[in-house]
C-alpha cells in the first residue's frame, strides 16, 4: 500500500521503519514539562523531519485495534508536544501544519481504522497535523493483494498531493 501510494506522489521521501529504529518508549519523566524537547535524544533527527515535512504518511498493520508497539512508542513520544502546548504554553508547539495519510492493513473484514484514527487525533491536535487521507485494506487473511483498495489509494494520493500545496493556515488547530 505504501509503495503504491508513494509511487503516485512526486516528492522526496524520508522513510522511518518503527521496528528498525527501535525508539525508546516514553516513561513520563516529565522533563518536557520544564523545558521544550525530550530528555532522550534518540529521536532528535526524527522530530526534526516530523516538524518540517510537507506531509506525513503513516503505514501500519492493525494490531489489537491499534498500532504495533514500536509505532505506538513513537506516538507516545509525542508527549513532548503536549507538554510544550499545555505546560510551556507554546502555541502552536509545531509551527508548520502538515497533512497526514494513514494507510492500514487489517485481518478482520470489519476493521475500519476508526480506533487508530482516534488515537492519532489526540497527538495531531498538539502537533499541527491533520488526518486528511485514510485507506484501510481489511480481510488480509483472505485477501493477498492491494487490488481492492487501489482506486481508493489513487484518489487519496491525489488529495494528499493537492493538500500539501493548499495548506496555508498554520493556526487553524489552535
Ligand atoms: C499481534 C497481532 C494482532 C493483530 N490484531 C488485529 C486486530 O486487532 N484487528 C485486525 O483486523 N487484525 C489484526 N491482526 C491482523 C493484522 O492486521 C494483519 O495480519 C496484517 O494487517 C497483515 O498485513 P501485512 O501483511 O502487511 O502485515 C493482528 C495481527 C497480529 C500479528
């Protein structure tokens, strides 16, 4: 899904594999409440790319209605932005507004990605992101091809590409 989606975009991509990066989980040490940033430095490059990208694509299987734990660890590490907003009064914690595309695969024929979208929305309110595009390929125990969602992927890729140029109001979420 990710390959097909990105093939239909003209852009440079920086790819982070949550499993390969193995970023540490948040421990709620609360250092980010006292000064901006994270006490750990393993995600410094990631955060810089995350803040300055023109758009973000999250591609993931659904595990127990959620993201696999290495990706969930990255989501939890966004706590630094929550602290920046609500303890350090930084508005907005990330200056640039970015659209996000969420591409999911799921074994269940009934999985629609709503729970994952809700989880992302929590961090997106403090990171100036907008969940603009969603595609869920479900029933993967029986379907072994992206054929069923190809049209949807094409349409969402078009929407995503257009939004990167259209976003002009960085304060809309604050
Ligand atoms: C640990 C684990 C938990 C899973 N939990 C769910 C789930 O809650 N809902 C679901 O629809 N599929 C679930 N699945 C199935 C995966 O979503 C599915 O195997 C995956 O999307 C296949 O895509 P892939 O070939 O790209 O890995 C789970 C799979 C594993 C290994």
